[in-house]
C-alpha cells in the first residue's frame, strides 16, 4: 500500500527524483533567504528605534543657557 501511495510502481522515475531534488534545493534556498531577510529587518528595526529614541531625547533636552 505504501509503495502505491509513493508512486513506487516498477522503480523510481529519474525525472521525479530530479524534480524532488530541485524542489528540496529551492526550499533550502528560500529558507536561507528568509533568515537573511529577517536578520536584515531586525537590524533595520533596531537602527530605527535607536534613531527615534535619539530624536526624542534631543527634543526633550533643555535649551543651552547663553
């Protein structure tokens, strides 16, 4: 029964195996890209937060005495 579900009738089809390998590689590539983009997004978010806090501090600072 399991062989029929997997399409294993008369041996493995080389085209099917090649397509499966190609899709697995594509999934790995996309997962790597996702991790890279998430890290880049985290860095940009941290920089934006830091910049907004600096701007907030600058607006709240008292003017210099002259």
